[in-house]
């Protein structure tokens, strides 16, 4: 897959040196970010903004006003054909059959052994036309996986990632911002719905979805219109206190909300059942990839599962840190950890064996800290 800027070679490895940065792919908004003073870092093969004004300020802006995000690095596939509904229902764990046009569906994509290929969102545009949005780090893998499955169906799959831009507007003032750019009297879509809508004169597909735990929208437009749309969102958002936010705030926001990040709470080894996403695994539907393994996992009371937590003190438990129960027995490991700007304390997720004696603890540089298991969203627990 080529870079969305049309020039830079891809790199599968994340690195911080200048030579590696020069090989990163760039979104159509790269120059826009640099002009706004963003700090750029490597992420999943892309050179992306990690922050502008600072992660804490950006995080709080999303919770209290409105944040703007460049998510053009995400992948977009088009799936069309007379058997496209049956194909997606077979490939994905969630139910696609019967989904009305204008509806978006979140679903894991699994291997036969139950491990996760990716988690994605499917947008039904018509009876025989779907848009699939996948994680940036998995574009090539996902397309190959879905293409292999598509051979058994009358369906055409096309990777449109290079031609498609995706921006997100998240926060309590997101509706006000989009309303100011939409035609007078236009109706914005409801949660997990999408529609075509001109914003500032640019025809977009507007979806009421997001990755922050706040109300908001994800906006698709042609890649060539990305800069113009970003400028319009910036101008319209300024009086509302909106600001651009980077990957740092995106990660702390999703962890507060209890959303999985592929490679952490979901992976080729970690299934959606383990990640607490059983609601998106429809075991009562016809055969789909991974159904037998996931059915067995759902009934396995000894299965390790993902839990979210807050942590006493100020030290963050990093990925891979062992977790012990009250008796000192190791019962799991940390999957994600960061500082919650809203709570002012560390939060995270861990893969834990059931039945351990609480309180759970982690050893942070010879300092023992206690985990408090919480149900997300953590900042509202």
C-alpha cells in the first residue's frame, strides 16, 4: 500500500531516529500538522502527531469541549456484490445480516483459533455496498485475510485507503461544531449511524462513532479534500474551544473509556471473548470464522480475561508488568498503562487469571502498588 501523501515509502517498524522517520508514511495532513506545531512521531509505519499543546490539555479539551483528530492512517476497504452480506457475516464475529443501510457495526475479525486479526467498523451504504474501516497497522494483513475469504463469495473487495481521508471530531461540543458547517436544517446521524452530508461545501460521509468515550463524529472525505476540511474544522471549532489532538491524548482517552487497542487488549493471541467483547460475538448466528473456538472460550471459567484498573500512587505500570494477588501468586500481566488526566492517577488494563485473592498488586521499581479493578469508563467509575 502506498503512502497517503503519495511519496513516502512504508515501514513496518516503529523507530525514533531520523532515518526511520524519513521512511514513514504520511497522511495528507502532514504539512498541516507541522504548520500547527505538532510533535511528530513514528506510529504503525506512519509519521503522526503525538501532541500539539500537550497531552493533558488535549485530553481535557476532548472531555470538556471538542478535539480534532487526524485518523487518515486508518484503512478503508470497499466490499460490494450480491453476496457481500453473507460474506461479511461469515468473516466477522458480529451480526451483519439484516443491518439497515446507514448503520455502522463494530466487530472483531478472528482466526479459526479465536485469536484476533483486527477489530473494525463496517458501514452499510446500500443493499450490496459496505465500507470497512480497519486499523492502520493491519491494513495489508486484513486485506489479505478478507480477500482469501472473499473467494468463496460473489463479492469484490477494493482497498481505497490511499484515496480516502478520515478526520474525527470528538467531545461535548462536536454537535455544535458540525452543525455550524452543515447546511441549514440538516440532520446529523444518531449514534452508530452514518450519512452523506456536505460540511463547509465538501461532500463527506459523517458517522457518529469515535474512540474517545465522548459523543462525536468520524468524517470521511476524498484525500485531496483533507486539508480544506481540516482548515474548515479548525476555523469553526476555534470559538468553541476546539483544538487538534495527537496520538497521546487518543490513547489516554480510549484507555479511560475502556476501549481495546489492537496489539494490547486484542491480538493474534487474545480473543474478543478474553477482551470483554462478547457482546460483539454472536455465537447464535450461522457458522463464522472462529465460532467453535470462541464458543469454547465463552464457556471456559478458567480463561484469562482483560480487566481495567486504577492504580494508587503516581507510578504507571507499563505493558508486561507482572500482576500478583494478595498472596504473592502471579495471576497476570499489564497490557496497557498510562496516567489519567481526569483522575490524576495511573490507569490501565491487565490480563488476569480468575479466582485470585484481591487486592492485586504490581511491583514498580521495588515499590508495591495496589490495583483497584474498575468497570469502564474509568474516569466515571
